[in-house]
C-alpha cells in the first residue's frame, strides 16, 4: 500500500466533504474539519508503525519528462526518521490547531478549514518528498493557503502580514527554485539520494557551484527559519495571524527551514557545509541573542514569542553548525521541541486573548487568579520554552550546546548568554501576565474549557514525554542521523 | 509553371486554412444577405464549428511528413502544426467567450466580429505555416488589420476608438520596422524563401554583410516585438487591451501573441543560427542573444512593476501579459534543447490561464460600469465557483505549483540553466519579477476572499463563457498535475528538426 | 536493595501529580497526602541509610539519551554522602509538611502548596541520588523550579513575583556555569558518570588548567544555588515565600545543594589547588559579608536568610580548605538548626502577623514552646559548646587552620562572632523585653507546628555528637570510608581553637545581651557614629542597585539597540528595496502617458540604441 | 553597367525612412501621422526594388514583395482612416495628443 | 556625370525635398501635397530600377488612392487644418536625437555593403514577369492578399459609416 501518498492527500477527503456542506452548518463543519485533520494523524501513526515494522514506504513513479527524457522528474516519496518525526509533529499540531480553530474562528469556518486542509497537504508533502522538485512544489503550495489564512482571519494588520509572508517566502522559494533548477540542469537528477552520491563524490559540478548552492539554500531556508535579518516578516505573521494559524506556522512551517538545512544543506553539501560551519554558527549566535534581547523589550505577548522563536531557531542553527552528532541531533530535537512548545504557547496566548481581548503586556496581570489552570499551563509552557529539564526544550538545547562546545567552544560559551536571556524574557512575559496584581479585571473571565484543555494537555504531555525520556525519539532518528553524518564524513 | 504542376501539390495539407477561409467568407456573405433581426450569435456557433473542424483536420495531420507547396510559401511541419493547434484552440475559446459577450449593446457589428476574428486566425495560421517572407508578411498583416478593426468594434466607446487608433499607429510603425529589416534580409540573400536564405547565408563571407544582417535582425525583432508586446514595443498594449472589447483583448493577448512568437522563431531561427557571429565559431544569433536577453529582462521588469500600480483589471492583465511575453522570451534567449518544448508548453499554459481569466473578467465587467479590481470584492461569497476558478487562473499566472503555469515556468528555468552558458541572471530576473507579480495577482485574490462584497451586481453566466472558464480551469489544473499528457504528446508527435530545411 | 532507592523520590512525585491533577477539591485533606507520601520517603531513606551502612554503596542505571555512540544514563547511586543527604532532606521535608498543615491552614490554595512541596522534595531527593552530573543538573534545575514556584506562591504580590523571578534568573546564571563546566568536562572525560570523572581526574587525563576552569565553572553553579557572593541577592528576597518553604528550601536543603555539589565533586576540586582557593575565598568572604548585613536587618526572616548565606559561606570555606567532612558535617547540623529557626520564626510570624522585629518583643512568656526551641536553635548556630553547631563549626575552623589559610581562619572567627551577636540580637528583640506588637492575643502555635520544631530542636542539640573530637569521628570515618577518591583526613586540633571559638561565641552573645537585653549599651551606636557605614550595610552594600544599573540596564540597552537596528536598519533596507520596485513601477507608469507618439518614440529610441549597440559591439564603428 | 552603387538607393531609402519616422512621431495631426507611416513603407519599397536589381541573386522577387507592401500599406491606410473617422465622431478631434484618456 | 546619376540625384532630391517640406509646412493639406511629390519622385526611381510595373502601381496607389483618401480624411474631419503647436518639445528632441543616431549608424553600416552583380533582364516584359511569378509561385500570398483587402474593406465600412442614420432607418 502506498501509505505515504494516502497520508499526504488524505486531507482531500475533508476538503471534499466540507465543500458539500453549507456554510451555515457550523457544528458539522467544525466537526468535519477536526476529523479531517485527525485522519492524517491516524495515518501518520500507521506510517510510524510501518516504518518501525521495517516496511518499505518509499515509492517512485514517473511523472514529468522534459526534453523527451532529458530531464525526468519522478513522483518520489520516502521518509527517514527525521522526516517521520516532523510528519508526526505536523499531523499532531494540525489536529490540535484545527480544534483550536473550531473554537476560536467565528466566521467563514468552512473556508478556513478548506485552506487549512490544503495547507496540511503542503506540509505533509514537504516532509515526504524525496525529490527536490516535488519538495519545492509542496513547499510553495503552503504559501497560498497561508496567505489567505493570515489575510482573512488575522488580527489588525492582517493583510500587511499576509503580504509580508507572501513576498518574503516567495523570494525564499524563488531562490530555492533557481537552485533546484540549476542542480537539475547540471546533474540531470533531482532525487535527493542520488544527489547525495553525486555531490558527495566526483566532480559532477564545480566547487564554486556547490558553495553557491549552499548559499542559496541558506538564503532560502534562512527566510523560512528565519535567520536574522530575514526575520521581520515572521514577527509580523506571529503577531497578526490567527492563533490556530500561528500554531501551525511556528509549530511546523518554520521547521521546514530547519528540515531543509539539515536534509539538503548537510545531506547534499556536507563538505562545503563543514567549511562554512563557523559562519553558520555566528549566524546562529546572532539569531539566538538578537531574538532573546529583542524579546526582552517587547510590549506585546505575541511579539515576545515571535522573537522567542527567532531565538530558538538560532539554537537549531548552532546545533547544525556544530557538525557533529550531538549538535545535529540537538538541532533536530530543537526543531521538534520548539514546534510543540510554540504551538502550546500560542494556544495559550489565544486563550488569553479570547478572554481579555488584548495581548498587551501592560494591560495584563494577575491572570492566575481568574484562570489558574490556563496560568499553570502558560507557566509550564514558558518553562519548557526556557529549557527546563524534564521538558523537551532542555534536551535539545543541551545537545546543541554539547555539540557546539566540542567544535566551537568560544562561540558556544557566548551562546549560553542566550539561555540566561531566555529565562529573563520568558519570565518577564509569563509572570507579567499571570502573576502580580490584576491590572484590569475582565468581565466573563473563565478558565480553560475542555476544548482548549485537551490540545494543551496533549502538547504538554508530548513536551514532557520527550523531556523525560528522549530516547523515545532517538530510536526513530538513529538511521537518519547516521546517514546525515555520512554526508559530512563523520 | 503550368496547371499540372500546380495541381500536383498536395493541397489537402491546407485543409485547416481552407476551412477557416471558407467559414469566414461564408459568414461575411450570409451577414450581407440575412435580415438584421436574425440573432448573430448563431454566426458565432457557426464559427466555432468551423474552428473545431479545422482543429480536427490539424490533428489528423499530426505525423504527416514535412510538406510544402510552391517553394515553401506554404509549409506543413511539426513546428507549424504544433503551434497552429494552439492558435486554433485559443481562437475557439475566444469565440466561445465572444458568443456570450454582451457589453450593453456596444458590439453593434456582431457578425463582422465573428468573421474578422476568423480572418485574423487565418492570418495567424498562415504565419505558422509559411517559410517565405512574403507569405509571412501577408499573414502577419491579415492578422494585424483584422485586429485593428476588432479593437475598434465598440464604435460608441471612446476607449475602443482610441485603442484602435493607437493600435494602428503603433502597428504601422512596427510594420515599417519589420519590413525594413526584411528588406535587408532579402537584399543580402536575394531571396524571400527561408530555405533558400538559410542555404545562401552560410555561403556569404561575413565581413561584407554581417553588420547589416545584425541590423536586419534587430529591426525585424523590434518590429515583431510589437506583436508580442515586449520592450521596447510594449507600451501600446495596456491602452489597447483596456479599450478593446474583452474577447478581443483575450484574442490579442493570446492568439496574436502566439502568432508573434511563431513568426519570431520561424524567421530568426531559420536565418541567424547559420551566420558567422562576432566571435569565432559562434553564430550571429548567439552573438545577438545578449541584446535579446536584456530586452527580455526589461520586459519582465517593466510588465511586473507597472502592473503593481494598476487598478483597472484589464490594464492590469495587459501588464501581466507583457510580463509573460518576457518569460516566453527566456527559452528563446537560452536557446537550449528545451526551447521549443518550453515555449510551446508555456504558450499552452498561458493560453488556458489567460483566456480563462479574461472570460471571468468579461463576465464580471460586462454588467458593471467599472473595470476596477474592486468589482471582484467578496466574489467568493457571491459566486464561489467563479472565485475559485479565477484563483486557479491567477495562481497559474503567478506560477504556483499545482497549475500549468508552474510546470511551464519550471521547464523554462531548467532550459535557461541547462543552456550553455547558463542564463543565471535572466533566471534570477524572471523569478524575482515573478515574486513581484505575486503582489498584484494575490491582490485580486485578496479582493475576492478578504473583502466584503461590494457591488451586488448580477453576474450572469451564459453558456459559451462558462464552457470557456471551465475548460480553461480544468486544463490549467490537469496540466499542473499531469503535464505529461501534453508534454508526451508534444515530444512524441512533433519532431522539430523538421523545421530546418 | 539500593537499586530500588529510586522509590524514595517517587513518592513525593506521586504526591505532586496526585495533588495537581486530582486535588482541586481536597483542600486541607491534601496535606495528609503530602505528609503521608513524604513520610514513606523518610522511612525508606532511613532504611537505605542503614543498608548503606551495613552493606556498602550501590545503585542502578539505565540509558536515557543516546546520541550516536554517546550514551547518557539515568539512575540512582547510594553512597554515604547521598544516604546522609537523603535522610536530611526527607526528614526536614517530612517535618515541614507536617508543620505546614497548620501554618497554611487558612490558605485556599493549600493543595497547590502541598503539590509544589511534593515537586520540590522529589527533585531534591532525586538530585542527591544522581549517579552522574547530567542527572544532577536536571534535578538541580528542577529544585530551582520548585523553589521558584514556592517563592512566588503568593503570586498576586508584586514582591513575590519579583523575588521568584530574581531567584530563578540568578540561580540560572549560576546554572549556566555548571552547564558549561559539565559539557567541557564531558568532552574531556567522555562521560558524566561521577566514577568515570573521578577516575579520569585521578589519572590526570584532564589538563591542569582546564580542570581549574571546569572546577570554577561548576563552582559558579554552586555559587548561584547556595547564594554565595556575588549571586547571593536572591536568597534574602526569596523570603517572600511562605515560611515553611524558607525553612525547607532556603535553609536546609536546596541552598545546601551547592555545598553538596562541591562535596560530591570534591575529587575534581581537590585536583586543582587554584579552584580550591577560589572556593575557600568565596566562601569565607561570603560568610563575613553576609554576616555584616545580618547585623542590621529588621525583618526576622531576612536576618535568618543572611545568616543562611553566611553559614553556607562557612561550608564552602570548609570545602575549599579541604575540610570535606567539616563541610558536610556543618551542612547537616545547619540543616537542622536553621530549619528549626525558620520554623520557629514562622511560628512567631503566625502569631504576631508581622515579620518586623521592631514590632515584636516579650514573646517568651506567651510562646512557651517556640521561645525555648528558638533559643536552642540560636545557641546551636552561635556555636555555643555542647550544641551541634559548636562541633561542626569547630571542625571547619580546624580545617582552615590545617590547610594553612590563616586569613580565612581569622575571617571565620570574626564571622562566628557576628553570628552569635546578630542571632542573639534577634532572640532578645523578639522574645524579651516589652511587647511592641499590635496583636494583643498572642497564642502558641498548634501542635502540628510545635512537634516538628521540637524534633528539630532535639536534633539541633544532639546531631553534633556523631562527629566530635571527644566521642569519635563516626561521621567522618563513614563518609570517607570506602571511597577510593576521597583522602582520609582527620585532624586532632589544638584545644585553643575550640576555646577561641567558644569565647568568640560568648563574646557575641554578651554584646547582644548588653545592647538588647540590658540595654546598657546604646543601640544606635552604628547609626549615630558611622551613618554612612550603616546605610551601606543596611542597604546590603547596594549590590542589588549595582546589578540593576549595570546588568539590567545594560541588557535593556542592548535590547533597545537591537530594536533600533531592526526598526531603522533592517526595516529601512526592506522599505528601500520595495521602494525601488515601486518607483520603477511609478516611473514606467508615468512614461505610459497615453500619448501614442511617446509609445512609438520609446520603441524607436530603443531600436536606435539597440542598433547602435549592435554595430558598436560588432566592431563596425 | 551602371556606375550607381546600390548604396545610393539604400541611403535615400534610409533618409526617407527617417523623415517618415520623425513625422510619425512628432506631427500632431493624425492624418499626417498615418501618411508618414506610408512614407516609411515607401522607403522600404525603395530598398526592395533596389535590391531586386542590385542585390545578391537579383531577381523579380523584390518587386513582387514591394507590390504586396504597397497593397498592405493602402489597406492599412484605409482602415486607419476609418478608425480616425469613427474617433472623430466621438471626440471631434484629430489631434493625436488629445487621445490620452487611457494612460498609466 | 552620367545621365543616370543625374536623374537619380534629381529624383532623390525631389523625394527628400517633399519629405522635408512635409515636416516643415504648417497646413495639413500642404503637407499632404508635398508628400505627393515624394511619392512621384520615388515612382521615377522605380523606373530607373527597371521596375515599371511597380512605378505605375506607386503612382496609382500612393499618389492617387492613398493621397486622395487622406484628403478625404482631412475634409471629413475638416477640423483645424493647421498644425497648432509642435507639442512635446522634449520628446521631439529625444526623437530627433534618436533619428540622428539611427541614421549615422545605419549610414555606416550601409556603406560596408557592396555587391558585384546586378540584374539585367528585369525591364524585359516586366509586367509579365511579375504576373507569372505572382500567379504561380506567390499564388498563396496573392490570394491571401485578397482576404486582407476584403477585411480592410469591411473594416473601413463598418468603422466609418454613421450608425445613427442606420438606426433611424430601422425605426
């Protein structure tokens, strides 16, 4: 059975069902919407089981042929441990944020879910594509629904944010497309595995071309990740997009950047990557510190977490730049971990906004009194974000720094400043909102509803699970990591 | 040359042209003698049937050996056939749109509208099927003059008049340029027959004629740039597109433009690859490509940046169409093995998405006083399917995956980078301007999905335009997902080596 | 048996989970859950202690995190130090659990309180049985969270919020030192297992300079956790938490974790004389530094807090002076008497509803149990002979003397003097004289509060006898016992040291007696004669302010610089790029003037230029 | 036979082409613009006819080409003028610079 | 100076003179008439180039038909038969500069070219030669040309005729 194809396109069932419904049937629509995201979740678990059961999931069909077979693009899907984990992350976060959306989106729910499901197809495709062109197609497909999801259902400056998103990411994917087309034109293949062999040895292409490619990759995924100074769009999206979308965005879409850098950057251009690793580390360091320091002076909850994402993605870069097993595994862990944590944080920000209609730090305070449960979750999420042991954030940060200290101890030492700053700004934001005097009392304050509680608890459970027993994941990652290390001759 | 020789030619290969000629003539005669009260829409269906028959003839000719009549004044080869199919399909769809076009009675000469469209098509087809400068020129003029009149058929509209006038003046100048260039080509080779020319030209010592040939090249290209609306001859397009009736705009932006590319490829590729270039061991075409690539780049930049400021939807599409002409020049400039395939496929995609978009524009504007983009406001909430189809076209124009436009762009890219030397700068300009184009394409989508419904104007969906829309949308998506359907057809059925004599 | 020691932290964890998830409606009943589970832990700890004593050390481990060929493990290990710590922690925790039942009686969030206590106890117990540095670090941070949560227990108070934040961040600064040290150590040794680290260090696998660096970095962690100078400022502020918390976390257990850390890694420190000096000097300085601040504070808990800082400095000094046993010994006795003091202080606060000692007085008669036990605690901490503090302090002084650190030895004596003085100042002001309280009906606390205090009082008196020059050094022998890494050391000290220490203690007590009881000496001696010094000391040497102006404002400045860059450089560049695109559009659009001849002119001029260029590049001009 | 080089004709054609072009791009009356375009086409015809006599492989083809050109030019002029008249009906002007309702 | 050269010079000068007059006269009708001069001069040149038939066609079509319909055009629009202003000066200067550049470049290029041979038998039965070629080799474009003319005819009619009268008729 071609499980991967079924998985990727399973949201189509939801799209079909939804398009049959009338816009007025709100309850049915939200139920269908949620179930439509649960289906891929279940399928991804099937894929997980297949993967560990030793089933061969990879498939390859002829798809497009340019120039009478001169350039052959195949429909090639496949997964390794890394992409499997991201796949799971995507289906989980999607399902959770769908349930959040069902509760929080007040109008146009049907259209929302339609776009949402298209987005999910794109995300699932990105993580399963074994072919650069196919990867790009799914990568680019995510742009469109995101544009509408932000622009239609977002907050005040939603359209500006939507355009920011579109143009930055459009430029990013433009660079990617040129790169992929160039690779295709030079080597005649876009199969990732084949490229690893071709680029890894021999002189199919010049050294300059390889470095150029790496630079292009860095720019393309640097927009997505984002790497300072390409991050401003991301802050805008985090602040102005609807909460459910930010969950997806921070939780999954940003991870595509990390996925691309690790899978293609190291996977295909490992030797060149090793040479520019110090530069990458500096970028990561800048990200880490810049994000942390800026998060420290933001006056708005969502921007705090937006810069926090910038900062946390810096750790991914640092881990990758370490170019050793610990660092890369740390980067991968950070990718997953931040996905879960950011989703949880934004879920809770959404809950707070729902009750208070503000996210300004100045007008919030002492919420723990009115909504202790939400405050507790918020605090827990904050702790996870600042890398508290026992939660996923610590494991990833530890590994990333463990790796970096081996290869670049001085940079790593400076980087630890970021860990302190993270604590500073997270506590400033989280405690500022939940602790202290009640700044304003909000009418109709109520604690987490069950509908909000379930996704929050699920996310927290996963965060804690990874934190308590990280080997739970390393098992899945093992082979992927080995093959990546092979790419850098380690 | 006696009658026997004349009759010995295989005239049946001209069946598509004859069909169109016959239908056009018949329509013009019927139009004269039939009462004014007879609904002229029937003419439209008649014309559609004619095009359909011509299309069938064309398909039946696939696989035909390269054949010619009268020393290549008419030539049937893979090149002509493959592009003729495009021209016919495009015209068919435009005519389907035209049958439904009812811009408040402004189109008084409906009968004429149909057969002028057919004569224009005939001219374009002759351009595709000829390898003689004279025939090419006459075909070109037939298309051009038909287009002038078509652009002015909304006589009562000052926009339409003005559009036609501007079209004529610019067209006249362009014709002069083209002819000036062609006159040198003729003079330096002593023949108007492309086959003879290409044979002759390789015998000529370069120093003597090279400079004048290069000038002829530039003159011809700039003159023909008018037809495909690329820099520096693109400025008429927005005004004419805006003023002309919407089906005519669609015709100009698709059929006429395709014909322009056909003649450019035919003339330039027949002659200039065989001429000694400025450097050793390069062809003149090769040496001059740099200028063309600059023009292509400027076309993309101009089209996409000016489009950013447009509020009038037809004007916006005019700039978009300029930009697409720029994209289409890229494979020509790159001149790689993929050139014909890239151009042909992109023209297919462009045909589908652009005619589809114009069909929707026609539906949206014909009952509204405005052509402002705001007429699309909230369309999704009024007529979701129209909005969805428009989205498909816009996404395809923007080159988003899942649509034919993406595959076309991808093909162009690979070709541009596969060529030697790789055209990196051009590829970068192309993709960069594509990203700029997101702004205005998504702007329209933003209108449809994110704005409250503005005017509650009735949107009627006559059958003709509906067929066009649905066909184009289906085609755009199908080719986006399974481009193999036409790519394979193209690769297996058409052997482009045939076009060299 | 010992491999099952993981059960000990498990019970408090269960208590935490049970209460936080199910305990919403239980209110006061939740205290029974907490007390019960901690009680089990205590019993198990005692069993483990005896098993260790009879059967020797042991433990168990399992894989936790695999990175390629690297494997990090989790597990438990029981050795004398761990076993001792287990008992201390579980005992104090158990007593505090009982004590809190009444103390927190009126609080609506008592369930939350108990769950937090459970979390802390779990983390602390797990910390002490960690077989490797990574696990230790994990729980090291978790106890910090427990502490943070409990400091901020009264979340609606701005001060509590600030104190919690401060505690977390300042300890985190220290933790980063530990983290870096740990990672550096890992890349040297290839493992974080204590045994492997010690073996590597002993075999000289780690270069001397690097080892010093690592030791100092690790020590920074201890500095943060144990409130040593310069990261001490959070600890006094942490008194915003409920008093039982102060007793448990900020007196007896967590703050001692720094000392425990240094003790655990003693073989690493010992291999680097420079690191030892750093530890000793930091400890000694903190001891005297905090003691001076303690002299003038007016808040009962703050006085105790500074005293804690000072005593922790004492322990550090001992360890730095190679006094491994002395340090651990003092850690233990201090845990008992300081917990006692805090609980008694809590009892007083519970009665008079204030923490300001100026508003107390004359409580001796009204609180017939709290008074005496407080006195016992005071005597113990002051180092009055026959009380536990006397023996442990004596051991420390001895260690410094033998290590040849005479400066530190002197400092220690002075600090002891100050300690005796301010502790008795506290005692006299609270329990003797006239009542200055606004509360008229002061009552003794209920039995659930007094019994734990009495228990601790007993320990405060007798726990010192397990390691004395008179009755044998049982503790020392046991601690060093079967370890292959700890050097055996015991010094029969000169008697004069013991005498001097006693005298110093009595001198301090006497001075306090004269000033605060007899009032024969002026109280405002310092305020009137040396106002500047007083201001300096009263304001804790302005260290908080110093930090605020340098570090906090510095961070803020960097942040605003970042914002500035973002707003005026990054965004401006972006705006410039879009501006260029738009202006190209505008320019083209303006050229598109509607004049058909302009269109033609553009085409023609374009043509002319092209033709010119072609001819030119063709070389024909 | 003749001492007159082809270049002379080409030069004349070029001059006339330039004059026509300049007229087409600067004259304000649309009729004159149209006739200037005719002049440009005439210049082309000179080229064609001259090449027909003096070119490589001289032959009748050039003359035939020029006949086609003349015809096309006439047709174009007719259509252009018809459009101009229609425009004049709506606008009452033949000034070319007043045709600027559509711009930017 | 041979007679041929002299004739060429006279005709060329006349042609250019007509063009220059067109550019400089103010009355529209004068401009038109000056161009007739040019067209006639060109016809003369055609004769010199052994293209009698083309010359006649030139006279008939340009000096005759085209000029006449243009005069019709001027009459029908009858509005201001004077060139009012020179319009956009900047643009004219730019166009002028372009023309000069173009001319110089082209002039240089044209001068590079020289051919040896020339046709000898063009003047022999010129019309017949053209007829034969036209009806054999170029029959397809010739027939197509008829469609062009048809289109132009229809177009000119529908665009130029007055619709209001027609509508009046219908009523």
